[in-house]
C-alpha cells in the first residue's frame, strides 16, 4: 500500500507516506527526536530500539513525513491481543515543522492505515499530550480506563522504559500519567462518523 499526503508549510512541501525499508536511515533521528521531546515536556515515553522501529518500517506499519530528504515527523502502529487491538504510538514532529498541521496529517494517515490493515480492531492510544488527545477525539476516540485496553503482556512490557512506569506498577496497571483513548469501530457513533 502506498499512501501519500502532501501538505504545504510556508514555502516547504512535506510528504507524508507509509514508511518502508528505505527509510531506516531516519530511525536514529526519530528515536532521538522522540526522547528529546519527552524530556522537554517532562513526560514519559516508552523507549523503542533501532531494530524495533526499523521493523515497523519494513512491515509497512509506520508513517513518516519528509521535507525533501529532511526528517519532519513520524508515528507507528502495532497490533496486540491477536489483532483485536491496534496501538498508534510514537507520534512526533520535529520542532521547526510544528504549528502547521503536520501532526494531524500524520495522525490521520496512521489512523487510515490502521483501519485499512485491521478494520475490526479497536484502536487505542496512550498519551499525555493535549494536542494528541484533541486529534484522537476528532477521529472518534474516547477516554477509557486502562482495563479497556489490551491485556497483551507484550504491549505492557513496552511501558517499562517510561520514566513513569512505577506509577503504572503501583496502581496495578489501572492508572498512569497517560490518558488512555479508544476508537471502537463497533460503536454506532464511530461507525457512522467514519463511513459517511
């Protein structure tokens, strides 16, 4: 599947597309950008390895934004719980490209990709950012408790690299700093909103 969305930011054209193996050269800058943004916000982030992110690209489970050859933004998706749940994670936009709607374009592209690959799955997102919460809400996500998310232990192990993991552990995985949001394609509201 090739999906491309072109958006204009001032004089810069930015391409938003499904990443593939050819984009592996951007993995280290993606990881550095995600980590730096989390430090600035003072929030946690589930740390991922170079190999993990590169594999998402090779599998066509990532969205990348490029301004020419310059990295501008990224996110990835992953299925959990026997493909009953899909998480959208790691949404990041390089600071100089912020404020022009690029995060929304990336989020919409990842949402479309997840819905295409797993049309019956529940999509979820864990975030501590108000902007991502707003985008999720506009796509039909609703805030839920952590117990409404996947019980796949492999997903929850990904939180171990977050600075707030102790909160998750202390509360028996019921609460954390992040807000859990869920898009359920089986609900009337969501199905109606995205099938018109």
